[in-house]
C-alpha cells in the first residue's frame, strides 16, 4: 500500500508544481521507475562513461530510481521547426523548464522527507564533463531504464508522447514496483518510413559519421546561447526534435 501511496504523492507533486507554475508548455507528464539494483545502471559506466553515477552515488541506501517526462505541446515544437537558430520561444522554454524541473525535484524531496522517505536528484542540465561532453547522470538514459521509451536515430529517448520534452530523475530509499521497459524500438520511423528528418535537419551534420558528433552539436548550442544573450543561459538547439517523433499522440 505504501508503494502505491508513494507513487501517488510523487506524481501529484509533479502535476501540482506544473499547475502552480502557470506555464502552459506541457502535456500530461509520464512517470517511470526502476530498481536501483538493476544492472543497467552499472552498464552505463561502460555505455556512457566510467564517471556515470550509480543510484547509490546519489543516495547510499537507494532502492528505486524515478524518472518523469514533461512532453511539450505541439505549438512549442512547431515554433522551433524553421531557421538556423533555435526559436526564441524554444530557448525561453528551455530556461523556464530547467527552473521548473529543479522546483519539482526539490518539492518531491520535501514531500518525501515529510513521510520519512529520502529523495535525491541531479539538476536538469549541466551534469556533464565540460571537455568530454559526457553526462555524469544522463536523464534520458535514466528514463530509458525507467521504461519511458526507446532511443531513436536522433540519439534521444522517444516516449509514447514523443521526444519533444524534458526529463527529470532522482532516487528514493523505498522499494517501488519497476515500470516494464519496451522490448522493441518504437516510434523511430527511420526503418519503417525511411525517415531521416533528424539527420537532414541538423545544422552541423552531427549525425553524419559513425558516432554522434557531440562537440559539433554543443558548438551549435553555444551559438544559440550567444544569439540569445538577453535571455540567460540557453545552450540548446533541438531542431532534431521537431520531426515526426517529436510530438506523438499517446495511444499507449
Ligand atoms: S526524425 Fe525520423 S529518423 Fe530521426 S529519430 Fe525521429 S523518427 Fe527517427
Ligand atoms: S540539437 Fe541541433 S545541433 Fe544538436 S544534433 Fe540536434 S539538430 Fe544537431
């Protein structure tokens, strides 16, 4: 019973904070869980990098990993479809969503603590090695482990609501039922519809080689940051999110 109650409390916290924010950028969030002892988290130290944190690095007594996805509305994605630079609205949404995810995470922590449960999280961004550009806590890989989607040609996690949106994640010291992971790649249409939208739209050809050209991508993000100096820190681009997998109707 405590398992179900805890999930309700956590999930209500996410929707409460979105509601209080007054921001209308998002559709209904998605939630997923994984066992902290799942071997997938050790595998990330090989797949992503040896510095990738384990759940126990965030919380020594971690038992469950939690991830949520805030899917953007269609208009946010459409706004970023054209132009070399990220749209102004996309940059603004990025900044405000970073703040929102931090607020959500802090409030989950507060509400869990009030019930004797510990929650620890990583910030929504800037959790990466600045030279190697490798994440220490990749929210999208954590979300994959928590059953929220599968990876597409664009290197992003595509959920049943698309890949246009943002992830947050953290760990808890209570055991909660894990969310089953999809067993097949879904929602990337490269094979089924010969889609290569993300490859073609990228302004720096980041998908042109055998490996994702992360430094080229980040260079473009920094150009956008410099372009919108009046907004604040917005090293973002997101053109590869605006294709057919960016916004999906949730047919579960
Ligand atoms: S844009 Fe097309 S090829 Fe690229 S990830 Fe999305 S569905 Fe796959
Ligand atoms: S975020 Fe922009 S620069 Fe980076 S891979 Fe996607 S389209 Fe290319």
